[in-house]
């Protein structure tokens, strides 16, 4: 089989960019891992949503 060089080139680029998404609501970001941390109010809203929709 022939090597697929274009696939290898594209694998390095991320497909999605979550830190600029409309729903991200980034309050801060961890320096080492670059994981976004949402604001406390959005975390509370998400928990309320999950609690309200449990079976």
C-alpha cells in the first residue's frame, strides 16, 4: 500500500476549535493542558439541567 502523506499532514490539525465556540463561555484556561473552565453560573445551570432531566 502507498503511504498516505496528505492524511498524515491533516492529522496534526484539530478538526474542532472548542475555545471559540458560542457555547464555550470560557472563564479561564488551564495553562498546561489548555482545558477551558466555564464560569460557575454555567456549571450550576448545567447541573440543574441534568438533575431536572434524570429518569
